[in-house]
C-alpha cells in the first residue's frame, strides 16, 4: 500500500511565521497573514516550501507598498503595484550588475531578469485570486509585455459615482483625474498641467503638454471647462499646486473611493482612453502623436482588449480598407 501523505497544516505555521530581514514586519504582519490565509483558502499549499514561497512573495510586495498607501488587497494586489515593484527591483538589479566586472554584467542581469519574470508571474497569480479586479487583463501575459487592463464601462461608472461623493479639494482632484485621464489620456506628471495649458479653440478644447497637443474628447469638454472656470491661469487643473514627484499620488490618495470596486489608478484611466480611440477607429499615427508614443508596441498590446467584430463588419472593413 502507498502511504498517505499528510496535508501540510499551514494555519499554525502561518500564525507563527516571521520573515527575516523585514524591518516593517510588525506593521505589515496582520495584512500579510490575512492575505496569505485568504489565498491558501483557494490554493492550499502542499508543503512548507510552497507556503514559504507564497508568503514571502506577499511579504515583499506588502513591504514595498508600506508607507505609500493603506494596505488593502485592492492597493497591494493590483497590476500597477506589481509593475512598480518590478521597476524598483530592476533598478536594484542594475545597481548590482554595475558593481560586477564588465564581463560578468550581462550574466548577472540575465539571471536577475529571469528571477524577476518568475516573481512577476507568481505575484500576478496571487493577485488574480485576492483582487480579481486589479487590472490583470483577460489572460496571463509575459513579464516583458504586461499590460494593465483598461477600465470597463461599469468600472468607469463606479469611479464617477465615487468621485461625485467627495467634497472640497478631494472632489476637484478626482474630477480632474477622470477628465484628464479619460478625456485626454494624461497620466503621471503630465497630469500637473496648468489652466493656461488648456486652450479653448473653435474646434473644441486641446491641452498642450510637453510639446504635443492633445484634443480632449468631446464628451469631456464641458467638464474640463467647468474646472477651468474656477482656476487662475497658473493654477493646476487638478486643484493642488504641489509639483514634486509624488504630487499626483497625493491627489489620487486624497480621493475617497468606496470598497467593492476598482481603485482610482491614473495608468488605467490612460489605457481606457487609448482603447476607446482604437475601438473607435482613430488614426494610429494621430493617436501616437497625442499620446506621446514613439512606437506602435504599446498600441498593439491592446489588441486583446478590443471587441470582436462580426464577420460581416470585418469583411466590409477589410474590403474597403477601413471605416468609411
């Protein structure tokens, strides 16, 4: 007879788990244990080794996010956080490689890149379980070409409702983030545009940002005009005057978004704008210029998110060479 293999008792092990080399463990321990418990309820570890690997991944991601925002499944287990974590690790890898000899650097970087790819896939798998709405996309993607999913129409409606429930500066912040992100595809420091950068012209409204002109979607023009009506020319459209590198993150954090739906993430707002233009048939070169893109690679990444055309519509479009 084949002896039965006893199940790994992960609950008492997790309760006593303490990682090495994590200065903020006391602050993140409760969140890590709750998250790991929820994950193990779906994917029970077969042995201590696999449990250790899963929990350590959660610890590293939570420690990275600690101090940046409240630790919740939505803020920690999101595609945006995982990508930021990857970028931070890659910067560290480059520092390690630069300390090696010139002959050793390519090998060091290749080994660490492979490790980062595995870590990314691991965290994405955990994130899909703990926060399915974290922008993971319709299918697993490779580490190099990971794309944050655009918001669905229902998710946009959720964010619109949540922003409308805010007051004062938080409401101005939220409204500006939605209008500039969904209406003009601005993200990151581009969101720090001043009122003087927004120009009302005969054809509509355009925003001048870093040497390019971005027409605002017609359905967001009135909302942008309302924001501009309350701002002096040198005031930032988002409402606060801070210009340091964390100014946008501070504006996002100020907006109260209820639990139960997606978080407010500027990258996903921009991706929603990009996908909307692609679905509408906007000229790719014009879209690249407005978005500040140097290649079509980011555009092609959205193919998986575009709705399928009927055979009749596909035939007609391919026959005449586009939408006419």
